[in-house]
C-alpha cells in the first residue's frame, strides 16, 4: 500500500472537496509542473508551492462514453463486468484458461501445486508439499510420542522408519514410497477401483473421515461410521437421530431389533400373495409396492404404470427410517434363547433368522463377538443371523458359533448390493441344505438396475474364516467364505482365510464354490487363503474356487491347500475345478498356488491348477507348486483339458504326477496340459520331477487313439501356439505315444481335419523310462524319446531343441527333423539364447515368474548328449 506525507494528505483533502469533478475521486498529489492528479477522474491544477504532493502520481483513468455498461472501463473494459467467478484473483475476461481451472495467476506466473500466492514448502521434509498434506504439522522438538517406531519425526513420520527403501521415490511421482500407497505407479498415489494398476480413475479428493472411501464416492464424507456409495436419487442420513440407533447390549435385544427392522417394510395382509410383475399395485402416484421374498418394499416411481415403473431413472427410495444397529459388547445368544443339551451337543430351535433388512448399518463396536455356548459347550444355530440384506452395510463383527439343520451361512443367506467389512467366522457348519452354502454368506445377488450395479455391487472386504469347517454333503455351490459369488467383489485384504474343511457335492471351493453372474461380473482380489481339505463327490472341485463361469478377474491371490480329494468325479484341481466363462473374459493373474496333494483317482479330469479352461479364460503371472497329483484319464500338471485358453508367464512345478487306471486302457497325461484344443502357451517353465503313466492292461492291447503322454502336452488338436517354453519331465510309462514335448497331435475335434501346431523358441528336456513295475521306479529302463510322438504331425517349428538318445527322429512321422535340434554340449548356449528371446522374465540359470524366482533351475540335463 502507498504511504503519503501529511502534506500530501492535506492536499488530497483540499482538492477532494473542491478540486475534483467526481465525488468518488481522491486527490493524491501534484506533479513537478504544479498540476494536480486525482485518482479516478480529471482534476484541476494545484496551486504553486504544493511541493509535498506525490511526485509520481498514478496515471488517470479514462471514463467510458455515454451508453456504456460502466462509467469506468476497469479491468474488462466499458461493456464487460469485472467478474471473478472462481474467486482466484483473476478477472474472467483476462483468464486465458477455463475459469474453473486457471493455469495462470494474476501476476502472469503459472499456477503451482498450491494455487496462487501460496509458497510451496515442505516443512517436515517428507516429500509432500504442505498445502497437499492433510496434517503437515511437525511434533514439538521433532520428538515422536511414546510407542512410535521412531524417536524423532522423520520423512515418513513417526510410525515408519526412514530406511533407504522407504524414503526413495521408486516411481518418480514426487511422493516417497512410505507415503505413496502406489509406490510403483507414477500415475497414482492411492488405489482406486483398479487398485494401483493402470485403469480406472484416480480419486482427486481426499478421504476426510478416514473410512477408506474417497470423498468422491462417499455419501457421508464427514462420518467415518457411514460409507454408503453416492447413488443418484438415493438419500443417506449421515447423522441418524438417536431413536434410529438400535443398540444390542444383551441377547434379548435381538428381538427388539427384529421388531424395529420390521417397521421398514410393509407386509401383505394374511393370505395375500405376492403380486406378479403384471399385477403390481401402486399406493399413490409415486410409490410402487414390489414383493421381495415375502415382504414388501417401496420403490420411487414416476407413474403407476407397471410398464414404466422401476426404470433406471426411478432409482431406489430410502425407507422412512434408516436404522443403525450396534453390537455394543460381546453377546452370548445362550443367555436368552432356549437350548437343548444332549450327548455333549447344544442346539436351539428358538432362533429364527431376521427375515429381511433394507438400507441398514449393522456394526460391532470394538470388534464385538457374537457367540453361542452353554456350560462351555458350543451350541448350534439352525439358521443364519439374517436371511436377506439389501443396500446395507455390515462391519467389524466376529461370529463364533456352529450352524446346523438347513443353515446355509453364519451371517447372511443373501447379500444384495450390500457391503461387508471385517467379518470373521470361527464356527462349524454341518447342514442338510442342498444349494449355496458359505461360511459367512450363502450367495450374493444384485437386484439393481444395470446403470446402478457398478456403484452398489456387493463388496466383501476383510471377510474371512478363522479355522472354520463346512460340511454340506447334499449341496452344490459350497465355499469357505461364499457359496455363490455373483456380481460381487471379494477381498480378504491383510487377513488370511483359514478353513479346516469344505465338503460338498459339486462346485466346491476353499474360498468360493461358484463364481457366476446373472448379468455382470464377479471378482476375487487380494486374497490369502489356507485350506486344510476340500472334498466333493461329483464335479468342479478346487482348493480355492469350485468353478468360475463369469467374466471378471481373479488376481493377487495366494492359496495354500493341504489336500483335495474326490473319487470317480470330474474336474478336480488344486486351485479351480473350472474356468469356463460363457461370454466376456475371465482374467486370472498374480496367483501363487501351493498344494500338497491332489487325490483324484478314478476322476475324469484332474490337474494341479485348473481342470477345465475354455477360450474366454486368460491365465498369466502364476506360480504353481504341487507335491503330488493322482488322477486318471486326463491328468495335467497345470491344466487337464484346455479349449482355446491362453497361458503366459507361468512357473509350474510338480514333484510327482501319476495317472493310473486299473480298469481302463486309456489315459492322457501331460506335464503341463493333458489336452490342448487350440490356444496359446507362452513364457512357461514346467518341471515334472517324476511323471508316472501306468495302464491297468497290457501295453500290447492299448488303443492308439486313446493314449498319449507328453512332458509338456499329452494331446493337441486345432491351432496350438507354444512359444518361449522350457519343459523338463522325467517320464516313466508303460503306454504308447510318450513324447518329450508332445505325446500326440490329433485331428481337430471340431472339423476332423489335422491342424497346425506352431513351436517357437522351445526347449524340451524330457526323458523316457520304460516302466516295468508300477510300484517300483527302479524297474524303469531308459529308452529313446521323440519330441512329438503321435502320428500325422503338422508342425511349424523355429528354434526347437529337444533331448534325445539314440537314432529316433524328432517326430513320429520322421518329418521335420531340420526344424528340431537335439541338445548337445556345443549348442546349449544357443538353445538358452533362443529360449530367452523376447522374454523379459527369463534370467540365465533361473526363471522369474511374477514375484517368484525359481533359482538354480536345471536348464540342461547332465546326462549323455
């Protein structure tokens, strides 16, 4: 601000009263020639001697001509208002960019990360500018509170050490690793719907209430207890009135909650049936009554015409009261519900599921536990806590009781567009139910309109079992966490899903029985699971997933299985029984699968990872480690039968692979795939330490078209691509068609025409031992081996190296030897170079697949060359 002398102010006062022709002007001084200047208007001359007036007055401002919008031109001229809509100090007429997001400040300088006029400083030197940091305040004297990881406040704060790794900026986005939730992606600092991977839209706002939901998606960004999604047309009560908060402090309070929640719905009169779609009745011009499993709920409608109501534009209306149910402390249901004790067991018939809840929040304070014990004996509930939940939230709850009768789950039989966060089940389920049985949720569904499904899709985060077991000997769709997962996302986050037993008829999995979709997709991500045993009696049985017949994804999963057992069944595997989406694409990636035993004797299709995969399945970045596989007919170290699926960046290791059938003279056994009907196999390392293929009959009676053994693939047909593959297999067999790489190439199963197989940059380390005694490996006698043993091969080969002994041709037909090169001491480096071409995951002497490194891999056999 300018400062004026006393004389100058007196001058201004005098001339302001009589020397200026505008009441709004102020005289500010005189020039050297004695002329006077008034700010904002023309002025008369000052009298001589006013030497104390300002020597350098500002230029006078012109007036606008008559008829203009303004008297004075100002910043924007005479006919445009001086307006600053975004209040950023720049008039809109001068702002070169969109006023909503200017790129220049009033002084013409580029706008910085902090906007205009704010210095970009980093007081705590943690790599984040203070204006962008939620709490940049440094503790007094840089001392951290007691119990912190660090004594003094560092770049990573008090609770993370300032190690070299933590303080570096791996992705170069300006945020150090310890403060960057996506340290390897320069485009993101916090995960979004796509996690840290590219894709999705990075939230530009913060998480004000700290409930892990960004403000842009949180209907209540100021309330950490409510994280309902923002849905057009749906209102959320972010601060429920005290009368809408129901507290469970003792077991009998469940009946109070049951009564209150019943007020949210309207029930038909006695004997009144649920209306069909064409019989819906309107209560008034804006409300349609629709039946949902025996109860009624209100939908917001634009008219009473049944053909126009319930459209995407109508949206769902909130009930008149949106209750919050809070479990305030540990609850033992036996304190209220009658029990019967007999033979060391405790049961109750008094409990009935709460039939239906809509738009409620059900939460436990301090992770309260709901248990059911009497005289130190665990009691059994006949039904789940709640039958069906729609547009609701459940969080921070531990369920520690057993389930019996026809129970299908511990918490929910059906979750419809509902979120579950931090739910743990510790009990046992032994049920007579015949469909959809899960440790925590029986099935997920979505009744929302297609335009809303992605926003209100059922989400399960941090949901897991802790030592639970599930026995449903009559049921299909049986899973450790969810029986049937449809239109939903499941993640155990940092928790580990621990299950002792999952047993059912079909579609049985340690995590999920069936992944399916009525109209959308399902996904499993960020899951760690440890399962002791999985059993099924018919088909689709997996250590993690029974069957997935939906588009979607399975990613970042670590699955450990001790034993999976089936007898005379179909599609049994260490990870998934089947990956068979009907349409769309199912991506399986970043999976580590470890299995001790796949016991599928007498089963039609069995494998270490997946028994059946179709053309819509894509598998990549997978580490599969199996101790033993016992199967029959189609048995594969990784996949049993593959119909056009694609595989890439995979490490497959099996200590013992056995296909044995005492009753049939037919079998297909492959170190990686038993049967490949088209598809691609790229960047794969497959190692089978002992591969046993034993027939119950005499080798002289085996039919040629029903038997083949391959170190990598047993039987191929249609267009198959094999590129950058290392196959290592020790084959012990008394069958025909044993091939170090491929057992047999067959005619197309679709057209009955022989189709080509393309081999590029392939190394086959297979050896063949004629097995004389199935019980004694030492009875095996080494024999010459061909790369491809079956008849009529149609092969295009480039850089194919194979182990052979004797004078056998590379191919059964004797053709194509020029394209196949026997491995010798002189061409080992050449073979290695060809194998690693175009494969960034290959390292000399070791293989890196995903995050797993197979060190000291025997790239070349030390045998005779």
